C-alpha cells in the first residue's frame, strides 16, 4: 500500500478553553475558535495539498479496485492524466448503485485483513452500502470529527452526550471517537429510550449533545412532558446532523433549549460525520474539510461541473482514504459552495434537500425542507410532519400530516394557514391534516418525511 502524501502536515485539534451559553440566552458570549494548522494555511497551500493527495488517490483506486480500473478505462482516462484539479472533471462519477453492485467488499482497496472496521449506510434510500476503514482511516476520521466538534464549540474536558445510533450506522461511533480525540468525556447513550435520555441529561450534566434534529425535538417534548425546563439544563451546544434541517428549526431549538444549534455534515460512503461542520461563531454555512474531501458541484441532470456559488448536486472525492477511496461520489445532496470566512476551506450552504427526495407535485418541485420552513411560521403547529403522496386519479396529491402543539389550537385555521403559505411561496396546492400532539411516530434516527403511496392508490 503506497504512502499517503502530506499525511503529517495537519495537526490534531488543540486543547482550548470552553465557552458558555450564547448572548441572548442570559449567558456570556463564547470564546472564538482557535484553528489547527490545516485550517490556517493559505488557499494556495490547500490547493497544492489537494493536487498531491488527489493524484495519490486516483493511482491507489485504479491499482487496487477493479471497479475503478474498469470505469477509468471506459472513460479513456488514466491516473497520470490528472495534473490539475480541473482535470478531475474527466474522471467518471461513482454512484450509490456502483457501491451496491459491488456489495459487500468489491470497492475495498486494501486486503481484507487490513480492514479495521466495517460500517454501513442507514439504508433510508434503499439497500444499505458497506464501507470499510483501515486503522489510518479511523485516525483521520477521529481527527476530522474532533475538528468538527471544536468548530461547533465543544472543548476538551466537556461532557458529550451522544444520542446518534451506534452500530453499523456511522453516526454514534463517528462523533464518539472524535469527542475522545478532542479530549472530551463521552456519554454513549445511543438513540431510543427517550425518557432515559432526559434523565441522563439531568443527572450527568453534559455540555453538548450530538443527535439528529428530529430526535432532539422528541427529547425536548419529553422534557416538557416531564415538567423539566429545557433551558435549565447544562447543555451549551447541540451538534445536529444526519438529515436536512432549516434555519427555522435552528431558531426553534435554540430558543427552547437556550443553546447553540450547529450543523455537522457527513455521509457513510465518504467517511461518516465529520466531513464538514459549521463554525459556532458564524453559523453561516458548513465548512468542508477539504484537506481530506474534495467537493464539486455538478448539474444533477448533465453532470457538468458548476462554478462556486451555483446550486447543484454535491460530489466528493476522498483524498486520504486507504480502505475504500471514493472518486467523484454523487451524494444527491443539493447545495452550493461559498468561500471560507475564517478558513481556506469552502463553506457549503445548508442543504435544501436531496435530488432523490424531491417531490414533483403537478409539475412543481418541492422538498420536505420547504414544508418545514413554512409550517414553523404557523402558530400552533409542532415541527413534526409527514408528506403523504397519493394519486387517487390521474394527478398527484400531497397531504401534509402535522401535529398540533396542544389541544387549544384552532386546527382548521392552522391547516388553512399552512396550505395558503405553501401555495403562495412554492406554488403547490396541498391539503393539511392536523393531528393530536404525539400523533406521528417519533424517529430515533433519521426522520421519515415522505410517505409515497402513489403506487398503491393508482
């Protein structure tokens, strides 16, 4: 196995002092982040490192993964054709179907005895995909996850309550090892047993919670059901990921808990949580750790590479993965890239949705995040919802099932307000079914936002 170029250049996250709850929540402001060596380099230095690591990755994948050798040959490109980052556009994409077609071990680039751990995708969009890690990969993963947590405002010595699922899903162990690398005390609760989550937050007094935003809302509801004041907990920051969420959801969580809510980004096929993270002092886009993962934005239909600032589909090439490198992996996440503010790495705008969770209702494109954005403006509606697609005749229909916050809500008025807002803002006619509080099943991981019943109803 060839040596990885530039592997010793990035330093481990440094130990820094903590910060308190944010101004506006009756707490003093936090201290600014302090950055590691890779976060302080110039853009030119970062690009040079990317070229070096990209060349290594292409050679490594071509030499050791039959799928990539065949795909490169079909595209009439060789690793040595790569000279500059602009040359990457000539190399073929990798899709989730490619990973499924090579299930379980066909995408591995090292002998199986060098695989230190195996994870799998959550399988929310189809058959799960298998991902392998070498010992070196796990070290890099812990380092970028630690950097992510530090960017979120977590500091050495903090107690970190991990409510992501453990096991084959990458969420729990990904942030677990990142928190340990940062020097934190980890509370590995995993998902589920929501009443126990509340009890442990009260008893163990964590500084940070790592969880999906939808499940944090379930924990908040349980706190209020038990008579616990969410703003009175020890929590200072929530590190939220694994599903799209909106700034309106951030505002709700921050107001109800009195904390910072910060986005962490990752996907198992590329690494896991820690591919990028928001800076708690900025909350204006997720920094992608470009010394390990090279991002592109492409047109979802044509595959054409788009310039920074234009919206399209996010594509990643790993730069340091040994066991399972990925070349131009199509994430299906829709976003755009923006320049960094405090770092040379680019920021990713909040993901508006996935190209494969876009609903087309009577010719209009609509994402669950847009429904969420609008329903959070309607007084009396809770942030728990499900989009139900049916086709009773020749046309698609969308019903949004959403919960009332309490029994005093005028449900007809709230439903009319949401339907009007969606029609005015997005041009889609919907029906709204306002359910009792707790009427929708709670997710302990990624929330299901779409129930497609069109095949059954047609």
